[in-house]
C-alpha cells in the first residue's frame, strides 16, 4: 500500500489538551510519527509533526486535523514531503 509523508505545522495559542487531541487523530489513522518538534513561548505554540500515513487515510486524517484545529482556534498547514527529501534530511 502506498504511503505519504506529510509535515504538519500547528501554531497558535497553546491550551491544555491541544497536542493530545491532535495525537488522538493521528492514532485513529495509524499514522507513524517520524519526527516531532514543539516550542511553547509565552503561551504560543509552534508544533511540527512529520508523519507517514497510508495514502488512503491521508485525506480523512488532514480533514479531521483541520476541523480539530479550527475548533481549538489554532492554525494548521500541511506540506507533502517526498521520499527523496526525507532521505536527504535523514542522511
């Protein structure tokens, strides 16, 4: 089954449970977290997640993350990552 690498960037006002809410969506779609970075400065969150997910699940996963972040009042952006870019970064 084909898989996709997606970089998810979430920014905005941090609040309890935000990261857990996002992680629960990723778990629903069996997404593998390849890398994660988080900074919280004066209640402002910057969260980056590089995930690998089955191609058939990527659309529903992104839709649910988009709805959840809208509910929580934070911004989200999705960036596709090619295998070549990932391998160059890992190397």
